[in-house]
C-alpha cells in the first residue's frame, strides 16, 4: 500500500491558508479519484482509501486532524494500519516558504528544513528517510503570519495551478517512483510558464 499524507491545520478558519496546501493537494487527489466525503477519522487522522490500477494496488490518503506541529502521531497511527514502509511507500506533502509560489520540489529524504509538521513526523517515525513533496508558498513578512494567511487575489490562480501540479507530481510518484517524479517536476516554475 502507498500512503500520501498532506499536512495542514484542521478547521474552516485554516482551510485556504498557505499552510494548508498539503491538505488541498490531498483533497484534489480524492476528487480526481472519485472518493467522496472527508474520510473516516481515526487516531487523529482523516483517512480515505482508494483502489488504484495495477501495479499500485491500494493507496491511502491521510490528513492529520491535529494541528500542524502535532502531525506525527496521527500519521504514525494511520501507517500502523497498513503494510507500508515509510522509506519507500510514504509521500508527505507540505508547504514550503523557502520555495517561490509556482514551484514544487520532491525529495527522497532529508531534514525538516524548519517545517514543524515535518519535524514532528520525523520524530514520530524515528527517521527522516521518507519521500516528501514541498509546494512553494513564497515568503513575505513575519513567517507565522505569512503561512496562516490566505493567498492574495493576484496569487490565487498560480496557487491553484501549483496545487494541481502537486497532485500531478503525487500521481507520478505513485505510478513511477520518486526518481521519475523528481526528474519531471523539480525543474518546473509555473510562474515562468507561457500562457
């Protein structure tokens, strides 16, 4: 089984904030795959399961329902319900203020890079050896205020395109693995794409 975990904060107040792009990528995948509802909530995570074409088989979409800084225990609990190996079968999707809006970046493993949700997942899983997809949200002003703000009117189209590209990258990861996905998506800059 493959597991895709999008990070964000639960609740209407945070729904469209920059910090919730991970949730939005997972929601878009669920929509593309015809999954309805918000999923069953168990041990602090909303979970939706999909049957995918071979060779993928089953895929689990996970959205921790604790706040961002407490994502690890909810993901760990969801992972315990599967046969997934975090080093090969897990993709965590998070926002990245160090990436410009319009860029996504996949990595096989690595540090939390200052992201508290990733830091908590690394602590809970006991390893930083898991695939991650970072969706650029740009940087501006005080970091906490920036990540908890919604996208400005002039950024909303690009943000939606970046979320769709994140979903495309996650699907490529599912089908073809991290190396192919990195090769295809890490060089893209949607802000520079011709209209």
